[in-house]
């Protein structure tokens, strides 16, 4: 009888340990900040497609700003040329200003924005952070060209298609600044390709 009681206690103890270990394994993965913001906006403006489209544009702009700020900081730390370091500083300054404007506009429109680096932004950052020396500088320049081309396309689209006049105006007012960043990035790449 004692053996049966002891065996059942051992089985019960093992079952509790297995349940505990499985519960640790199934911990909830934190939702990407961009997805969380989009979900919140979708819930708020589910019946108003025009607001949902405009909120998605501002969520994208916030995501771009957050990534550019972090990548700019990284360029200041790891860049091997003064041009890369200066471009990184300019990114931090300009995109911090832009982030502030986007945040104020979103607040006025009751839109939710991501407040930390998104999964895509973190992936891009990690990819760049693996590089060193001239490889880092060249990868940084390539990323800046690609990223700014995509951002300009989004701004141009919103400057024509945004439903909210304030969002449309903000988008159109920021095309020139990002175009200047793009041209700067292209010159940086040309100079780096000569090395």
C-alpha cells in the first residue's frame, strides 16, 4: 500500500513539473509595436475607412522615424568616415523632429502610433550592426537610399490620397526634406564606392 501511495505521489509530482515547464515554454510573445498601433486604430476607426488609411500612413511614418533615429545613432558609433557619422547625426536630428510632428498630428487625430522600434526596424538595425568598417559604411548608404526611396513614395501617395487635409499637408511638406536625404545618401554611396 505504501508503495502505491509513494508511486502516485511521484507521478503527481512529475505531472506538476511537466505542466509547469510547458507553461513556461508557452509564454506570450509581445506584439510588434506597429501591429499593436494598427490594431488599436482599426478598432477605433473600423467603420471609417478614410481615417484608417490616414492612420496607417502615420503609423508607417512613425515606424520610419524610429528606425532612422536608431540607425543614425549606430552610424555615429560605427561609421568609419566623417561623412557617415555626419549623415547619422543628421538622421537623428531630422527624424527626431519628424517624429515629434507625426506624434502631435496623430494625437490631434486620435491615432495610435508605435512608440518603440518595430520588428522590421529591429531586423534592419541588427543586419547593419553585424557589419564593420567599410562594409558597415556601404551597407548603411545602401539602406539609406532604399529606405528613403520607399519613404518618399509613401509621402507622395499620401500627399495626393490622404483623406485628412492636415495629413495630406504634412506629407506634401516633407517630400523635399526626404528627397534631400536621398540625394545625400546617393552622394555618400558614390564616395564610398571609390574606396
